[in-house]
C-alpha cells in the first residue's frame, strides 16, 4: 500500500472530525447528549479502563464484573490472547458485545508499541521503535519515516480486524542518558526531530486503520521502572521544555486521541506524582490538547498511594480515564461513587471525563 493510499484512508476515517470544526462540534454535541442520558453509576464506569481475565475466553468472573461495572475500556495483554487471530477476534467480539449490551461499546485497548512491548503477534507485530533510528545508517529519513507509517498501517489493519480500537502507544519521549535504562528500545531515538516525525507517522498509520493512538509517557520517564520504584525527575525549566517538545509538536501536528500521564514527580511542578496533579492537566490543555487524558496504572509503586485513592485524586485533577485491574476494579469503582456522594469528586467532572471518552469513541467509529 503506497503513502498516498495510506493518507487517503486516514483522511477518510478521521477527517470527519479532525481539522473540521463543524464535524467536531457535531461529535462533541452527540457525546454530551449520550453522557447527559447516563446515570452517575454508568458515567463512573465509562471513565475506567480495566482488564479481562482468561485466555480467549469471557470468564464468569469477568462477566460478573462487567455486568456491575460496564467499563469504558478494556485493555488486553498477552495472557488474554492465543496465537490464532480468529480465536482472538471472536473473543474480542464477545467481550465488546457483552459490554455493549449493557451500555456503550468499550474501547478495546492494547500496548502495541513494537519490539519488547507488544501483545499481539503475527500480522500486527512491529519492530522495536529504536530500530527505525538505526535504519537511518543505510536509508534516507524520508524512506524510514515512510516505513514507520506503512508498517503501522498494516499492523493497525490487523488490530482493527480482530477488534482492537485503542493502542496505548507510541512512546514519544526522546531517548536520553536519564531514561535509557528504562525505555531501552521503546523510543524512536535521541534526535528530537526524528522522534517527532516517526511518532507522527505511527499515529497516522494507526489512524488510517481506525486505531486511536496514545502518546506516552507525559512529560517523561526517569531511569527507574515505575512499576517497582518511586520515580523523580529533577530537571531545570530548559530541560523540561526539551521533554515537553515532542508532546507539544505532536498535539499540533496530529491531535492524537489520548495522552498518558506518568507517575513521575517533577519537584519544580509538584511534590506528588503528576497523575494526581492538576498541573499536568493544565499544561496539556494549555498546549492545545483537547483529547482524552489517561493516567498510568495506579497499581504501580510510583503512584505513591493505593489505587482507590489515586484514581479519585486523578479524576479530580482533570484526568479523563483511569486504569483498574480486575482485582481492584470493585473497590476503585466504589471509591469513585463514594467520592461523588461526599462531594470530594464532582458529578460534573466525571461527566466531562466521560464526554471525552465518548467523543473519541465516536471519532474512531467505536460508537456509530
């Protein structure tokens, strides 16, 4: 498939909203109308991205959880999937159809970055992002950027065919001495211009297949793994601006569906992880980002608090979607409802978050 056809498909799928103020306003209005029709319990479920148990099987426990809490999104991992694409497609169809039978169809998400972080093999597999930087030794920049877009498009077609609609990728951070130990091959390299262009090509390639992308990890990562350690990044304003640069440019160039905020602590911004700080949301909105803000997983050590505390604070800070593992789902959902009842989390804030989620579902054809 050549670049012209890729771009045409992307325009066909997304031009109805992106870059078209009238169409965007229409979609936003429809999202608001849907959110206004929901009760508070349904709204609270809509802002949750949870996971599923079982391998290619909709287990009884998952059915029971989703009956009570019909989540706005479900993220799949390697342990959910088999080597048979058709089995995966049927499983995802059942999973999505089950939630759709209660409320709206969910986003079906996965981490399909390429290389060391990807859940789906076969036609959807991608090379490590860093390998594209290495290809520049023997190829022109234009050739490599074209390859990123084409390969993302082909992988995206397979993802969409089996039912994936939200990719928790790409990592758009520039590879530095400070983050290399954690990111490894997940970045498009140390050069800002190339990393931005490669990330943009990835977003276009996925978008042209009907896959929403997620920039991560805003505003950056440290050398340690946030799954197991507190993460702090003491940077100057000049260094911080370098970190923000790729996000700023990609918001302007591509207006991605979502951005994931990391649990990093930046002392010059706040003393708590940015997933719980209104400052991160403020910066993103001031950059012109109008999409969905996702908080990284609150089961990580770097979150600094229990999941049920973290998600409420994140939503109150302006985050639109939070991640809840099945083992934590009930207590997280209950914590949101209790916070709403007590007034520590406003109904209007949760409704606004749900509108963001629903708008992106409309934009990418998840909600028809």
